[in-house]
C-alpha cells in the first residue's frame, strides 16, 4: 500500500530506508517522495516509480532509520545565540580559579564592554560549599560590573561594581518575586535570585547583519542534530524582525514558534499572530509566564519543605491571582498560555489557574501548557488529561541532576512524584520534549541525548547502575513521539508536521543506527547523517 497526495513527478525520493513515520495508521515504510516543501508519498520502494522522473534526485538510504525532524519544544535558542557573541561560557567549570581565569581572559579581550557577562555557570556542580561571593570576582575585576548567570538563568553571581550599578545596598528591599542574598549585616553578598537580576542588561547590541550570520551558523549546528523546528522563549523585537526576514527569504533553516511574554500584554501578540497566521516557518501561538524558580536554588515552589537546608518551600515569582487574571485575558483572545512551574505547589496552582480559566471563558481546544513539571503530586498528575493541559518536559533535567541535588532537595517518598513521564503518558497526557537549551547541563541541544535520558533515566556515566524510579522510563517510540508529533501538537501544528505522511511538511532526519532496535547505550553513539528541512537537504554527514 502506498499513501500519496498527487501523482506528479517529484524532486526528491528517499529509498531503501527504515522509515518510522510516527503515524499510528501507517507506522513503517521504506521510501518517501518529496515535492517542493511537502511530502507527497510514503510507502514501499516499489511504490515510488510514478514519482521518479528525469529531474528527480533519488537517495539510497542503505537501510537507515528516517524520522520526522526533531522539534525542540522549549529553548532559549535566540538568547543563547546572542550570548555566544557577547558573553563567556562557564560550561563544565567547577572551580573558582577557573571562573576567575575565564573572567580575566574575557575582560582583557573586551576592553570597552560596559558589563562583563558570563553564562552557563553550574552552581550545583561548583566545587564550593554554599554560594560564592562578590569578593571572589572583585579580585579579578573591580572597575566594571560583572554578572555571571547560573546555567538555568534563575540565579546570578555579581561583583561589587554590579551591585553599585544596580543600586543594591543594605537598605534596598528585595524586589517582588526575587531575593538579594545578604550576609548577617544585611549587606548583599553578590548572589541575586529570580527577579532580583532582572535589571541587568541582557541583549547585546549586534547589527542585523552580524546577528543573521551568527544565527545561520547556530542553526546549521542544530540542523546537524536533526532539529528542524523549535520553540523559543522571548526575543527583542529587532532580533525577531531579522529572523522573520530570513524566514521570508528562505535563509532560516529552522521553523521557530516564538513565545511572547504574558506580562507584556496582548496588543503586540495580536499583531504578530495576525501577521504570521498562515506562515509555517514562524508561529505566534503562546504567551509565557513564570510562576516559580528552580530546584537547584531552592526557589521552586513546593507543597512541603525541601528535604535539605535551607528551611522553606521556595516562593512564587508572581501571585497566582495575578497570573490568573492575565491568563483569563489571554485565553479569551484565543492565545495559548505557557506557565513555568517546577515545584509541586507551582504545578498545583497552575492547574488551578487553567481550570478557572476554562470556567470563566468556557472550554475550548486551548492546549495551555506547563513548562518543566519537575515535581507533581499524583493527585495533580491526573488533572493534566482532565483539563487538556500539555506537559512540556526536559528529560535531562532529571538525569543530569539526580545526584547533584534532586535526591537531597526532594527526599523520599516525594521522589516518585518527580519527572513522572510514564505516569503522565499512561494517563493520556500530551507530553512534549525539549532541551531548555542552554539551561541544561549538556554541551549541545542534542535530541538523542534527551531520548537516551527518557529511555534509561540515567546518564552515560551511571548507565548500568541502579536507576532512580525506573518505572517512569519511556519506550524509544514514545520518546521519539514526544520529540516530534507531540511537540507539533503543543504548537497546534500536528496537522502540518511531526509525522511522515503525505501533505505534511518535508522535515526529516536520517540516523546512523536504528535507535528503535539497538540497545539503549548505542543511542548515544548514534549520529544524524542527513537532515532535510522544507524539502531541501540542509545537512549531510561527510
Ligand atoms: Zn526555559
């Protein structure tokens, strides 16, 4: 049997492959025919004859696995791209000496930068008890402000000059939803949590030309990982216009679903939604807000106190009442709402918000989302499916941090409420996967590392050892589905992408091994050998 949309000759035919379609009605095939940006036929090799003409490029896949292109459902990709130009990375750095060395080097190479910005510092893996201090940075740089963001972007380490620039003195009160960490005299120590670091300037002044060439380079890197779509959190209007222009010109080789901020109101969002309503490269569907912080900094909002010091249950960044008000307005205008909720209290409050929104505005296919869902009480896990709420999660958030801090923060028996992928899927919840790049302890936003984490619930280093709550592991097929079709569903695009079927956009990737069949350890040795975006081969492994 072959499935096809038209009998015209096509431009590209992939043959002799192991095609995993992520389409339940037709899960496996050998060949795919593509015309312009669309898939026109999926079937056996012998079915492809009508689609092959003189001008058709035919690629022999030599039995390799073909999947829909990966769709990273939650990233800070544009922000990460800009920071590669303006900041210094502290990925993998574990000692104060190394932080100081990188700061010194960056300061020397950027003699006229006003602020010296570091990012991807990982406080949970830092070789120091408690937080470091401003004095640790002052010894290297005391003339210009320094700000070093933790890998998740929720905490920031600054020097004295930065505290002065921000006006943070002993008398300055903590901002709403944030904390200026202080010593026993009330003096700021140099650690700013949550909203306390919001006044730090973030965007770099790159020209549109420099930004577009940087973006092309970064998109090429993720094409090599098989990524053809992503959702991005927040972008400056000038950067948005640059990539929207690239998309229109055909030089942006990834589809971007851009989230605006719920707190910015609805007028710009309405304008942009209207402008891109029929666009399949740029999407405007969702408005994002944060309700709580992160487990690493004890700022995720919990039902019960943390299992380790300091005492307390974390805190909300905004009141649930305020979020409810905004969510009702956004929902009434047909927007999807996405709320970051990591602690079990934050997850419960967010589900309550979505429940009330539906009571006020009426039920519709809203697909409101909760981002992260790291800890959810079993009573609340059930409510996702009842309310039609999408769970958007990052498998590596679990595996990379189990031993670093999660076990201690949660303690048992709360451990079995964490990263409950299997419970959610079994209850019929739409579960989409993304990396949260660059807020994740990985060198790259590699989907295969996420799939490995979802399937094994462990890391490459601890693979083979006893697994923490192994009952929550997923099958490879489910992990692929969460990274493709469910990510498309989560942006209302499952009718256009996320599976390999006639009429869908021709976004595909080819892998060096069949991850549905090899032992899990081999998932990490698997490479993407080809990526097709919008009907064009954009990457081939040489
Ligand atoms: Zn994020």
